[in-house]
């Protein structure tokens, strides 16, 4: 049983791992034994300090708002760590405005980071994984992969797209040994939700609908990430797994 979830010797790449959900996932994968590569635009000292002692860690500092760095990231991972076994596409942004006021700049920024960059990094990783005959890709989706939300047009479009890409990549790569799945976090206490939590009405409305009775924490995403990164999920393909304290059950 233990071996099903053991990630010892696996190389896991996590984007946006300096804070929030990416940090929670990177730490959980490392606790399950994985070597970790953090990819993002901010320093990852805090995350590094949270990794179990002895974890092999490499940091790639790059901006994921375009697809340009994708191939280079995978090349650097393979040349420094030997291979790429797990990719967690976590980096993402959100822009809030009423649909009637939504700007093209806020549309493009979110679509480029949350969807386009995710696809091309998956493509680069997928090529390497198909070559080695195995791999796990985990996309960070959202409740807005299932629901419409409000005041977040580009975010809903991008996260609905993430659920779709998760399925098509799973269809194309499942038989080549590469599992592609997604996690849909519920409402989690991170920078992404600061504005919601600071709005007393929105905050109370949200909390009142969560069956678990609390907002999620980044560490709550760890178990699902380890499952989808490990051989425990070898026959799981193309799903978007809600980790939401029961929100979608309401
Ligand atoms: P967060 O604390 O704001 O973290 C977002 C991460 O993405 C940060 O590491 C950020 O880096 C990175 N990032 C953003 N733009 C980037 C860029 N251009 N290049 C490189 N890195 C970039 O928010 P979070 O809640 O943990 O979000 C992580 C993921 O979970 C996102 O995909 C988000 O949509 C998703 N999600 C969050 C929730 C929630 O309730 N919090 C719910 C569902 C889905 P910087 O620190 O440098 O900005």
C-alpha cells in the first residue's frame, strides 16, 4: 500500500511554488519522496525551507505569462535532474471586473498565463514523458471549470479550458504511459482570494456554502496531488478532481 503513493526518485516540477497552493503541493510531493523543481518568477526560499531535509531541489526563475520558456524549462529540468516524471501546472492569476467592463488586457493576461502557457509547458513535458514512456501531469483547475462564477470572465474561460485540455491530453497520451488529470481547488486561503476574504458579504456567503465549514488551506491540496502524481492513479485519466470541502455537492 505504501509503495502506491511513494514518490522516491521521481522528479516533480511545480510552477508557482513560492506561495499558496503550489507551495502546498510542492511540499506534499517532497514529503512523499519526490525531488522538486520549482518554476516561477519569485524567490522560493520559503518553500525550500519547508521541504524535508535532504530533498533535492532546483529552482528555475522565469515568467510564465508567455509560452516562450516552456521548452527551455523542460530541457533544464532534464539536464539538471535527469528526467521529468511529474509536472504540476499551478501558476495562475485572476482579474476581477464586471463583464460589461472587462478589458482585453485582463482577458489576454489570464488566458496567456492560465491556459496558453499551461498547454505549451504540458506539450514540452509530454514530449519528454512520452519518450521515457511514463509521466504524470496535474493541472490546477478551479470550481470555475464547472461553474460560471461572477466578475471573472477570463478566469472562467481559462479554467473551463484547463478541464478541456486535461481531457484531450489524457486521450492522446494515456496509452503512452502519461496520465493527465487536474485538481479543482475550492475556496483556499491564498493571495488569489484575498479580495474575496476582505469583502465581508462575499466572505460570509462563501463560507456559508462550504459543507466542511471552513476555507481550504494550501496543504489540503497535498493528498490529491500525491495521489495523481503516484502509481496509485495509474488508471485515472482526464479527470478534474474537486478538492473543495463539498462546495460542488451543494
Ligand atoms: P497565489 O498565491 O496568487 O499563487 C499563484 C502562483 O502563480 C504564484 O506563485 C505566482 O507567482 C504564480 N504566477 C502567477 N503568474 C505568474 C507568471 N506570469 N509567471 C510565473 N509565475 C506566476 O494563488 P493560489 O491560490 O495559490 O493559486 C494557484 C493556482 O490555484 C492558480 O492556478 C489558481 O487559479 C488556482 N486556484 C486557486 C483557488 C483559491 O481559492 N485560492 C481556487 C481554485 C484554483 P508570484 O507569487 O510571483 O505572483
